[in-house]
């Protein structure tokens, strides 16, 4: 994971626009948000799912960069006062604090659009059909029936009582959809068989819910020093999480079940999928 993060960061450094012209402020804000570090979990999943099918690493790296800038756009907007109103992200001031709200909105917009600019470029894959499929899948994952749809449900959850089923739907859309794209990028780049895509998507669905449960546990049990962001906000805002519904022990047990099931989903690939199968177990023990 550290190797993947370093390689993706190197590409992001080159691919993001350097400050220039009268509009250089937007470039500075984009780079500030993206190059702030982070675990680069989604790029890691792109790279490992692509390697599973023997995809050229140069193609996979560009898809990994695209998903990371889009993910960062969502964080920049999530942190705004009109959303979660956070002032700490990845261990430093959020983009709207470091710049201003208007710049943060525009920086998020610019990161969203550059993600599709990266995917549609011929350097991402020689096949226009595969590039279009990547654009379509990422658009759906990030859009009204994916990440944005999940975000609006999350806002609704502050004033409504949600049970476990509704909360799982929320989390599968808000968090899981982008993880599904990341895991499914490999089969798309390789033009793999439908059954391969189905296995990776099934793995990703469990992984997405597992990721959100562990994130919610960190919000309850973690510290800002270790997580690099504010904690305790879900409870303060009355948001529905599986931790609040199932309790800490119940949520942990659910997380263990999901980790084991997602790892077993890729048993078909044997040692070739070793890192992907170990990844859910890593999530169980994460502290940030």
C-alpha cells in the first residue's frame, strides 16, 4: 500500500495543473487538497484489481489517479460548512479553511471534472470503448444513484430515524459505490469475463460496508491525532450508523463477518489475489 501511494502521488504531482495565470488560486487549492497525503486506498484497489488481470500498470495508474482526485473532490465538499462543517482533514486545515468557501467549492468542481479528463485521455487506454466504459462507471458511482445520492440520504438521516437496512443503503451509495468502481476498474481495463466482474463487485460491496463500519468505529473510539480528522461528529449530529444501531460489539462482529466473506469471494484467484484478500483484514485493525 505504501508503494502504491507513493507511485500514485508521483503521478498526481505531474498530472495536476501547476499554478499559472490569473486563475492560479484554483490550481493551488486543487493541489493543496489532493497532495495532502492520505492512505490512497481506492488507488490501491484499482492497481491490485488491474494487476490481477495483467493490465498494463501505466493504464491502471491513470485510473487510480482519476479515482483519487474524484474522491478528494467529495472530501472538499463534505467538509464545507453547509455539509459536515469540518476544519481538519488529513491532519491539516480543510480546503475551505486554508483558502475560503468559494475557492473550496470551485476546487472540488475542478477535481471532479479533471477526473473525467484523465479517464477520457488516450493515455489511459488505447481502446475508446474501454475509456467510455470507465467514464460511464465512474459517473454512475459518483452520481445521483451513487455517492451523491448517498450524501443526500445522509443529510436526511439527521432529521429522520433510519434502521439498519436504510443505513446500509446509505453507506453502500455514499462510500461503497466508489470502492466498487475501484475494484471493478481492473476487469474493465482487461475486458475480462462477466464472472470476473461479478466477483470483484461482490468483493467490493462487502468491502465498502466494512470500510464504513470501521470508519464509524473510529469516529466513536478514535482520536483526531490518529485519524487526522475530527471525531465524534456522527453522534453529535445524530447521524444513523451501524455502530449506533448495532452497538460497538455488534458493529465489530458485523465487520469481521464482512471481512471474512469479502476475502473468501476472491479465493478463486488463489495467491494472485493475496493482497486484495488481505486488505479487508487490514481494515479491521486500522487506526486512521
